[in-house]
């Protein structure tokens, strides 16, 4: 169930009961500060419950994968799994690399309808 959608200066975040869905805007470089903004609002809306994190890559954007390592403790505290959804081949290649860095289970999907069930199952 969708609880709230917030428009940030970097994109949209849809907060659901069991996961959040991030849609970063075109050409945005996703930063640690942006991650912490999302977590701040997640704590207000969903509180301390651990949820899934869905990166819905509609547009071309970037982020430094070291962000996953630097924020591993925070990521593990708030999230259960990371799903990357995209129809771009390069995102699939990047996801294989991210699986090695991500402190939580990480999986690539080409369809949103496949990612959500995976995110919300234990």
C-alpha cells in the first residue's frame, strides 16, 4: 500500500508499507546526502521498520558505489533488500558489480512487477 510520495530536488520517492521506490531524475548524481534525506523521511513515515529499497531507473543517472560501503551500517539498519529495475543493459552490468559491494541482498530486474514481490518476501 502506498503511504506517501515525496518530490525531492533529485527525484521521487514512493513510500509503501514494505518498501520504498526511488526514481532519480535525469542526469542526477545520487549522493550520500540524498540517501540520508530519504532515510530521514523513511523514519518519519515508516519509523524503524526495515523495508525493501527499489531503485527504479527510468532515466540516466549515476552514483558512487562506495556510498554502499560507507553507509553499510545505516543501510543494514533500515533496509532488507535492494532491487534495481531497469531495461538498460549497462544497469544490468552495474548491478552485478553492486551485488559484491552491497551489504544487503541485491538483485537486478527488468520488470517492476517482478521486483516488488521479491522485495517484500522474507
